[in-house]
């Protein structure tokens, strides 16, 4: 089972598996893919909200947008989906700055 500190690595694996630079995901899709128990849902959504509000430097992705969507089940439910996008690579120093 995954621990909370493993969620950034799992997110990177998830995004690399599909080979997209951006993708909409839900916590349910993420949990199902990694066969995680429902008890991990708050940690996953909390991490996704965290990378929406600011960078998490060990993770190469950020959440660009969050949306509530309606899911048709026996009861009407609202869930959040997250647009996860790869952050641009950090810029390297130019050779002029490097030689100073």
C-alpha cells in the first residue's frame, strides 16, 4: 500500500504511463489505477489541491484547474476533477553566467 509521501511519485508514474503533458484525472481514477484503498482519497485530493495552490518542488506536475462535475449514480453526486499539467523544465544558467 502507498503511504502519503509516495503520492507525488505515484502521480508521476500515472502521468508518464499515459504519456500526456496534461490530463484530467479524478481521485477515483487515480485510486483505481494503483488499487489504493478509499482511505487514501483525502491524502490524494489534498496533494492535488496543494499543487494547485503552489509548487511542490519534488513533483514535476501541477494542477492547472479544478472543476466540479456531476456523476450519475443512483444518487446525484458532485466530484472534483483536476487538470494535471507538466511543469516547464527549470531554465539552466547561460554559459555567460556560468563562466563568471
